[in-house]
C-alpha cells in the first residue's frame, strides 16, 4: 500500500492531474462486445488500425508478459478562456500544445524511474509505457481505476476536471492494490453533447459513427468534401464543450508544454497561401504536424466554401 500511495503522489508532482491503479486483468466482457458491434456496423471505417489487435485491446496483460497492474494517469489540458476572432477557424484544444504522446511518455518514464528508486535492491520488474498509440482501451481502464466515467460523448469524464483530459498508462508486473470501483455513469438524461455534434456522429442509441465525425474528417479523410462545418481546421471540441462537467471544470493548473496561443488566430484564407516553412512555424511539435500542409489546406478550403462562417467562441 505504501508504494502505491507514493506512486500516486509522485505522479501528481510530475504534472499529472489525476492517477489511479487497476489490475491488468481483462476488462469486463461488455466492453469487448460493444466494440465488436461497433466494428460490425462500420464504426471504424477509415480507421483500419482499430480493426487489429482486438483481444489485446481489452486485456492489458497481453501487452506485457506477467503484467499485474496498470497505473492510469490523466493530464488536464483545458486552457484559460479562448476568444476566437471573426474570420478565424479553430483547431482542437489539445493541439494548442506540443504532441501529447511525447510529454506523457516522458512523464511516465520519470514515474517508472521513481518506482525503481523505491523498490528493494535486486527487485525484478518490467513495465510498458502506453498512450493512445498502443492498442489499449484506455478510457475503460481509467474508469475502472476510478478516474471518472465514459460519457455519452464517448470521452472519459472526470467529475471535477471535466473531459478535456489526456491519458497515459504504465502497465507493470508489480502487484499494486487497485483503486475503484469506477464512478457510476453521471450523464443521466443529459444529451447536450449529442445535440452539439455538428455532423450527427453521436447517435441517441450510443453508437459513434466515426466517419461522420468532424474530428475524423479533418485528420484522416482523404479529402474534405464531407466537412459540414466551417469552424474546425483540425479536430472538433463541440461535444466536449457542451458537457456540463466541462463547463464547470477549472482551467488546467499546470498547462502541458508548448502552448501556442497564435494557433487560435488562424484565418483559412491565409493558410491557403502557406508554404512548408509557414506550416512548420505554426505546428512543429504539434499533433497537427502529422496531417501535413496539404491536408490542412484542404480543410481550410472547406471552411471557406461553407456557408456557415466561423463565429466567436469563448467557451
């Protein structure tokens, strides 16, 4: 018990905003069943990687031989109030920072070093660092570790921090006492996220139609012909911003590295004139860098063609 509490305290000192521990046992079968149904209905069309490693995704021990525990850590990234100037479009708030995969992995490496320093000399243990680039149902694991519940917007919702949260995991062979139980569903009869989705990707029956989602279209679609909003250049935060938990959540206490407020003042017509140097100046080390200039300009063109012009937003 002493090690587990020390690990959680150190995780907070390293910059995580919430941390919990669960076992490496397979997730409850209902998660796998729902995932298979989602795949069968075409929910992952366009995201071929989601169709691989299905069993592994719901069984942490398959990622690391002898795994017994999973340390789930969350970074709260809600920025202070953002005012969007007329004529500007938006990128998702997580992309206002450096690529979260990199800094979350580094924080987890530091946490692993701390654990090593607290173990008796000669203790044999191993670990695996995970972010959402690893096939792992991290939101379900985080919920089982007591970090929140999965809402109707399919995001992990922390009752205090809301749903602008990034997750990382340390799967380890150490036997640590688990936290929990998971918090119960706190959405109740609220459907604000469903109503806020610009493309109707969130269905009332709980199905998530990925290839209709603005976030998917701006990142993974081969063209921008199906974009239905002029607001988003990269990603989409509408279902997060509509959540009552999110609206009550405070701004992050320690912002993740690399916050670039200039990314909130992007005009689509200017982006269409960019060259590779302009793109790198604004988005180097950001998650936006991954989609490249050509895709971003496709999104910018779709913004301009839409009859729904960007409007100010201070949520």
